[in-house]
C-alpha cells in the first residue's frame, strides 16, 4: 500500500472511531432491586442489540436507598441519572416542580390510551404524562390454601380483618416455623407505613383532618396499630420489625407464612415453582376491611421517568418506550411465561385471553379498581393518595413515624408512646412547613 493510501486509511479509521465515540450515548438507570426490575435488566440486551449506539448503565438499589438517592439527586439537579425508577408519590410532586421531562411525545405505537386510567391519572399533571408505568399494583391477601384447608377454614374473596386474625391464629405452628401472617415491619414511608396507612383507611383513620391537623393521636390510629401489633406479635415471624417486601417474599416462598398481605405484584413470585416451595398452594383475596366502606389496599406504580437534568433525553425516551411497551410484555411472556409479565398497567393485558388464565390476574385488577386515591379514608381528607399523602413533606414525616412504630414492634416502646411521638413530630414538621 502506498504511503498516501496508508495515510488516507488511517485518517478514515480515526474519523470513524471519533464518530462512533461521539455517537455513543450512555443512559444511566437508577432502579429498585425487586424481581421485575432485575428481570428487565436481564432482558436489556434486546434493547441494546436494536440500539447499538446506546449503552445502558445500571444502578440497582434497595427501595429505601433508591428513594433517598434519586430524591437527593433530582432536588440538587445532580444529573447522575438519565432514567429514574420512581413511584406514584413522587411523580405529581416532581412533575409540578418541572423536575421531570414530559413523555407526551412517546411514539404513537406506545399507545398511551392503553394505560389503565387509575394508573395513568396518577402519573399525569395538567395533561402532561411525566412517567411511564413499568408495572402497577394494589395490595391483596396471598394465602396458603393447604394450611387454610388443614385449619378447616375458607378464605372469602373479600375478607374482614377479623377473618384474617382468625386464620392467622389457626395457621400458626411456631414449632415448625410456620407463622400465620407476615407483614411489613421495616421502617420506611414506603415500607411499614405504606402498609399501615392503607390499613388505617379501613379502620377509619386519616393522617390529617380537613384543616391539615395531624390525627395520629386518634382512636382510629390506635386501633389500627394495636391490631397490627397483635397480629405480628402473636402470629408473625421473629424479627418482624426488620422485614420489608423482599424479606417477607423470601419467607413466604420458603413456606413459612400462612398469609402475606402485600403488593399484588408479588403474586408472580410466590407462584413461580422455580423459586417458591409453595407455588401450587397459593390463593388470593382482596385486602381486608372492617365493614366501614374502605379496604386496606393501596395503589401504586413503579414508573420510569427522566429527570430534567439528563443530557441523554432522546436515548432515555427510547429506552422507556421499549421497557414499558406491549412488545416488552410479549418478550417477557415468551421468555418467562405470562404469569411473569409486568402487571397492572395496560388494558390490553387484561383483555388478553392468555393472561386471563393466570390465577391472580383477575384479583389484581379488582384490587387496583377498588382503590380510590381521591377519597382514601372513611373520613374526609384534604389530600390524595391511598398509602401516602401527596405532599412533599410526607416522605420525611412518615419515615420518622415508621421508625417509631417499628421500635414499638421490636418491643422498645409501647404503641401509645410511639403514636404520641408520631403525633408530636408530625405537628412540628407541618407547622414548620407552613400548614
């Protein structure tokens, strides 16, 4: 090869390399360490194969840590992440602050009109969709059908809390490490307080009255927490004050829980024979009530959103459109079966005859449709949100309250002391915030 041709070839290679480096976009994704999100990460090669100019970097965190990291980053405009996994609590607050990028321009084939109205409404502010739901959920009772049969009991589709207590007592066999009920005890506004806030609605409790006066010293909150303590202290596993979603999932899969009241999304994990020793012995029921008109179930979506500080917005939208699409659902079904597709987001999924065969599909949809974020409690409230209060101050307040209740569950103080402290700190925080 002549010197001239060699120089030309070298120049071409240098230019191509420079162009390739320039064209490559890195999308950094912050996500939670639950099963559906881990599965998404495992299937992401499908996305990068179709989009070779986009590199995905994953930051996978425990739920409480994820919330802390993404909140700090977006408030400080840190720009660490291009895609954040956030919930129905954060989206309306952050969207109103212009901290998130609108997703109204996702491709037509993404089909925004196919999103379940209950889920879509919680992610939309003034007509702008600020997050795409990866999966939606409510909460429900998951129970061991064999243990119920052994106890001579039948679980109704719509149980009361009294039904749950009776069943928990009957199924408890501590000598064989079988506990009648597993519930969240780990402190956190999205851990024990998500469960307890939803539960409190069915007991007639509320966080605030119509004038934003805190109500944690009410008889209804005392009834809620005392009933919860009774269940876990008498029929729950040891160390319940440190158990969150993942810990209880593991206990249930090991056959150590008679019942577990938690996210509907857990149904695919407890019925998966690869991971669950009781996969063929699980039944489902609506979250309990007390006959007051409200059930103790929540409404939530883990969604993908783009912080306004991202410098890879177009690539991030491509990824979000892929991860929350009908095609992604089909990809999971092909690889993992219909029972493991992300639930609770699309109308078309619940109209699919293949998905209708999944044993928990109908109960999940019924549970989602039971939740009413605009009127969550028996009494009137000035806020929206079923297992949270949609104000910026709530996360900090409820985390502190959760710590007090978790300490009571661990035997470090009484319920009365915990709620007294909870009321005092909530009053202080709300006054400081100007309510």
